[in-house]
C-alpha cells in the first residue's frame, strides 16, 4: 500500500473518530436537571422583523431552561434557510436520566418522536414536559452554537415565539401551548440568547 493511501485512510479514520466523539451524548446521573417549564409572555402588539426575505411576527416573549434530548439539522426543506436546527427539549421529569432511559427518541421531517415499552411517567406529562422546537438563529455565530449542541446539553434560551410569512404564500406558525402534540405543535423560536452547560 502506498504511503499516501495509508495517510488518507488514517486521516479519514481520525475525522470519523472526532465526529463520533463530538456527537456523543453527554451523560448525567439521575435527577431532574431543568425543573421549570418554559415561561411565555404574550405581547400586546406583535412586533415584526424582516429577515432573509421573510416577515417574522413576534407574538410572545419566550424563555426556557431544558435538556437537549435530540438535535436534527435541516439543509433542504422549505424552512431550512430560516431554521437550520430543530431541538427536542425536555424539562421537569423529562430532563431526568432515570426517566429518559425508558425512551427511544428521534427526529425527522420537523417532528420529534418518542417511544417506550413502558411509560415511567404519565403520557400527559411527557407531552407537557417536552417539545420539538424550530430555532431561528439571528446570525451565523448563533447558528454555529446551535449546530454544535449535543444530546445531554442543558440550554438556557431567551427569545420570541414567531409566526413567519414569506415568498409564494409561505407560512409557518408557532405553537403557543405546551400541551399540544402532532402537526402545528412545535414552537418556532427566534433565539436572542443562548447559554449552555
């Protein structure tokens, strides 16, 4: 085998290993890590912002601390230009490793899916203590921070829940409830600030 070929194989193997380490979930012991539900404050009059050819209407201030349950990146769907990252987030007992070990969690097509052979907490609590959120970063720096998150990270996010209007009749509305599920149940969040631990 040529030395060049060997070096290429080693370089590719190293890159694969680094990616695997970077995407490995962050472990936590048992216990609730994010005890409080999101705080949402309605705005008396929606504020609007023009962004990347879209009109964003802020309908509520929004703040939460939550555990990242899963992350999914989007590049090619209709919303990817605005929201390249979806996070499935959990708070209350859905931030507790002793509870989460019963669940299989995944994301696709802008939805968050979970399954469990047996539910360790009531179904309604799963719904009201976790959500899939479409995150809109205001700049590339914030986009990089969001894309670098891993399952297990604890995040503190402040921003606004927004409805979006765009070219060719494009519409995308945020949920305003933590008790809904299915189509239309995801929060659409303009991220003003992010802290991670």
